């Protein structure tokens, strides 16, 4: 099953070829080791790039739906209500 972001199967990304499916008589050429490793490295780089792009797209979609309704900025001081915060300190004064 192909991954949505990379458009490749995990087996192909790990081993550079698709999984053998039984009694298929297909003639394949075996590339030189250097060519094989270069192709494998390129597929890993493409997969990493595709996963990064998918991550950025998910972040953008998430951030579009979230708004700062209270107008808070980084560095603003706020009060924290500790009603539902429990700690292992012996006294509530020390929290």
C-alpha cells in the first residue's frame, strides 16, 4: 500500500524495489551497487521532502482554524487558576 505523502511503499523506500509477489517471471536487470545506492538515496530524499511538505500543509490547515480570541501575545503575563492542577507537594502554599 502506497503512502499518501511519499507515493511509495515502505518496502520500496527501504530496499529500492517492490516486494516480490510470487510466481512472476519478469526479467530484471540488476544495477551496479553504486547506481542502486544513489537511486535509494534519491528516493529517501524525495520521501523526506514529501513528508516535510505534508507536515507544513497539515500545520497550515490546523493554524487556519485556530485564532487567538483573547489577543494574547508572547511574553504577556497571565493568571493561572490552579483549581484542577494537582502536585505532590506537601502544602498548597508551596505550589
